[in-house]
């Protein structure tokens, strides 16, 4: 099959790799119809992880089941399904508690597994024509047959639940004000989710005009952090108090306020400054224990200078960690079907699989309007 394979920093290629096969009675094989490029993929693409040549990328995957293991009970060939980026067993202590992003079974010695991602287990990614899904009864979410809502549904694999998770970590409730730092795909999903949850006022902080315009389109208040301290800008619009809640949808590659260099803790510290005393911070933005490209030795080892004293003084609380997608994906699917949510507004490009190298390059450089890319492997077959 054809797949997107990592070669070296800033280089991926589409080439033939071995087809996946059923390895366990609980496996299914899915013919991928849509698979998205994630900002997390860019961390590997840029050489900011320990990723080695040969990894098949892709953890946001949707498709049609083509082969079913003889131990699978709830799925059939021809079912249309979307898979959480988390690979999970469904029966370990964390899965039973709903913490499927921290499964203790699928990646021995580590809490959590994922498709096509460094250190997250032996699971090949789905930026390919076929994908093996383990523990398929648990990991596959059935979708209505056909092609309706295709670009909405593929976002159920990661960014829509992850944005919603940021609001859950911050415990956003109706009527509250929320500051979301980052207006990339996850940040836009967090702002969108805050509005779905009934927030009275949502601020979206970024520096890219297209992203800020998109945030304004969905009803958020755009804040350009290059125009001045974002915390000060937001306090001016909240009677000096700050917001009730805050979400970090940026992570460890955050840019300094003048956008001249990386400053890994700048968003965390800006949130501490932005959110009112006793407010909550939700941090779904990715932070890593090792960053080869970190701007200093501490950052290279995941050690950041965070204003914990100010956070303590203000009595704030923080929730962190990657999204437990299965906690949210069924309900979010039903919001899409009911017409109450349309997350595909973030998708800027839909391309055949063989255009992945160009898409990675343009998405990484944030040029030509590339904000969220969905690849369709079937288009490459037809070409």
C-alpha cells in the first residue's frame, strides 16, 4: 500500500510499504478514506522528537472496514468508522476510569498509545491506504453509512475532542468567560467548544491574521498578541478582572510576544496572568519530556520556568494531559449529525495522499492559507 513515511527532518515521502494484516482476533483492517495532518505531526516532521526514519504518520483516521478478526463482535465489513488517535484496550485500570489516553496495556512501560507517533507503541499511522485497528470493538466509533459529514467526522479522531477536552480540563460552564491561547486547529476547536458549552465570552489569542479571522467568524473575540500583552488586552475587556477560565492550545513551541523566538513557558505564564484568582487552566497543548530543538538546556529536558508562585498566590488550578477521545467522541458525533456542530470549518485543504509532502511543507510554514489538511487516500488510487 501507499503511505506517508518520515525520512528526516522536513522530509516525508509517499511510498509503498507492506500492507497491514490481522494480527489478533480483535483486530480489523480499515480502508482509509480520510486522514488529517495534525500539528503534532509537525513536531516529528521538524525533527523536534526522537522520531526515526521509516515511521508511517497519521493518527486522525476514518474509513471503511475491509477485514474483521474472528474475535470482533460489534463490527462488520463495510462499516464506516472513525478511530480515536488513542489506541486503548478498554479493560485496564485507566481505560475503565475513562482515561483512555493513558491506557496501560497497549504500549508496555508507558501510559498511552497512538497510531503513527514516536514512543506511542508499534502502531503504524493511517496516512496510508489501510490501517490495522487493535481492540477494534472498543476503538472504532461507528458512523452513518455514505460520505455525508466526512470532513466533520474525521476531526472526531483528535482535534474536536481535544479542543473540547481543553474546556473540560478547565471546567468551563455556561456563562463564563474563557481565554484560549492558540487559534490553530485545536485552539479553534477549544474556542468553538467553549461556545458550545455556553461560554458568555471567548477570547482567541494568536498572531496569524487568517486564524484570528476564523476565530471571529465563530463568535470569539480575536486578540493579536503581537499588538501588546494579551493578558492586559483581555483584562481591559473584562473590567480588569481577567477571565474565569483559560485554555493552552499551543504547547511547548510557543512564540514570544514579539514572535521573534520560541519561549516554551510563555503561554502558561500568560494564562496565569490572564485568568482571575481561583480560576481554572486547561492545558491540552502538547508538552514533552524531551525536546532536541529546545531553546535552552532546561527546555531540551522539558523543564520550563513557570510562574508557580503567582499561580499559587491566585489560587488557580490546572488540568493537563492528552485527550481521552472516547470520553467525548460519541456525543460530539451526535452533535454533528444533529446539525448542532460543524467542526470542518477549520479544514482549509482536502488533497489526495500523493500530495502529502507538499502539504506538510506548506502547513509547517503556515503559507497559502494552510490551517488544517485532510488527505484522501482513495483519490490517489483513482488518479
